[in-house]
C-alpha cells in the first residue's frame, strides 16, 4: 500500500497544500493547490505537478470557510481520490516559530499544540494561522498523525553569541533572542549541496533566500552559524513590504512624536515598507526592474546595497567564503539582481559567467572565480514531507 503525506502551509487568508507519494526511495509530488479567500470568497484549486487543474470549487462571496473549513475540504478531497489503495500517512505543517524548545520537527498532540500556542506573541502575524489547521485536524481526525516543522529550528546550531542581543539576562531568559527564519529553505539547500558541489557543502557558504520575504544565512559544513533575521522575520534585508533592520529609536520616534500605536507601527514595518514603501510603486521586483521611476531604482539599489553589507558581515562570521547560493523567487529568477550582487562582491573574489547567469544555469560563476556561485531552487514543501515521513515511519 502506497502512503501519501500532505504538506500544509497556512497563511492569514489562504492555505497552500502539496501531496507527496512515498515511493520508498523517493517522495513524488502528485498534487498541489490552495484554498484562498478563506474569509471573503473562498476558492479551492488543486493541480497536477505540471500545472494542469485537477479540481476546482468556489463558495459564494461572503461565505466564511476559515482555516477549519479549508482543512476539512482539503483532507476530504484528497482522501476521496485514493481509489488505488493509497492511504494518507499524515500531515506535515510549516510552523514559523518553535521557540528555544523545539530544535527539530515534532509530532503534534494537544500538549505540543499548547506549547506552540505560547509562541504566538513571538510571531503574532504567522503562528496563529499556522496552528489553526493543526487544531482542527486534531479535533476532526485525531487518529491522523501530524508533524510540525519549524522555520526556526535549523538555526539552533548557531553559537550562543550569534543568538544573543545585548540586553539584560532576564529578557534573554524570557526568550528575547535571535531565532532566525526561513530555516526549512536553508535546510533543503544544505541537503542538496553535497550532490552539487562538495566544497560548498563542506565549506563556508552563504545562502541568499531572496523573495518577497528575504534573508541570508551563513553555513559552515551545512550548519547555520548566523543569519540576517533575528527575533522576528522583519530584521535584516529590506523585503517586499517589510522594512528590514531599523534603528530601535525609529520605533520610539514613531510612537512619541507621530502618536502611532503598536498596531500602526506593526502595519508599517510589515506591510507598508520595504520595496513597496521605498518605491511607492510595487513590492514586486519584476515591476521595479521594468520601471524607469527614480524611486523604483532607489528601492532596488537599497535592496542590493543591504545584501552587499550583509554578505561582508556573514563572510566575517564564517572567517572566509567558499560559495554563494541564490534561491527563492528573486534569487532563482532574476539574473539582473544576481549580477549586481556578484559585481558588488568582486572584492571577495567572485567572478560571474554572464552567459551562464542569463541562461539560469546551476553554476553561474566563472572558472577563475575564487568563490563558486550557484542558483539552486528551494523546496520547503519537500523538506517538510521528508521530516514527516521520517517521524511517522519510525
């Protein structure tokens, strides 16, 4: 009997899902899809790996499906398609925050769920939505195993000094520390690097996860030693709508002088800043690259400049650099941004193969480059499926 693993990534108004068949030696993607408009006009779509639509369903505008109704529909729909003797082995969930307690994926029961709910204040814009489908599945299908996979756990290998803010001990003990995020993406890249380049896999590599959410991670022999994101997923690089690092005095100024409350400031730094805020045009790098507006150019320049600065900082943390890896939406699909980043990093010994970069080859550095440069598509869903299979078949 073939087993299937459902992977769920729940956001505030949508749930993305993927179904992987366990073929013993491989995990094969067979279905992916989403339910969007959970609280407005819900719409379900499932597709084959090649993008062909397999099933669709829409609910009337104004119907509130919510996370509970959406996960009910997804599980019911997928189970109804198991006419070949296959069975749903379990569900793997992307959960943004595992705190200090969870250093690896974990099977979820009511006790674990309660523990994860305690981390909601650390990730209020993500954690509640990540946990909602887990809670519903525990209620409706309690015999179906679930696994939580964390964006933070990969970074628990960082040395204490890299995780520490210069704050009093009491605050550190209360959990105010640098956690790091995008860990599932970095873990996937680390898992495939040995087959791509043994030197990069065993040496000092910086991975650039550049998308609407953007961060960078320093890997030493495949283990995280530092990253640009810290206590929240807003620190570090400017992103699509997130500000990236700010002087804390800016927050005090916004509160004291402009009378902005915590929710106003939260909305500003998460939803109205970054590429969108600087350009005033769009959060989409493709739109900005096609624009001739000066503010669009400024947004791109700032994005690339901050990458340049962090590349230097993370190289210092590693004590040198053997390889750079670009991944995620911008990293995988924008030759121009890759070219600009690598041109800025010429002082590190990086030399681009321009033709390979434009063509989107896996290796885009020249043969004479002291630092190898790669483009590697990330696959967080597969990483979650791997973790779920391991825990559910032990």
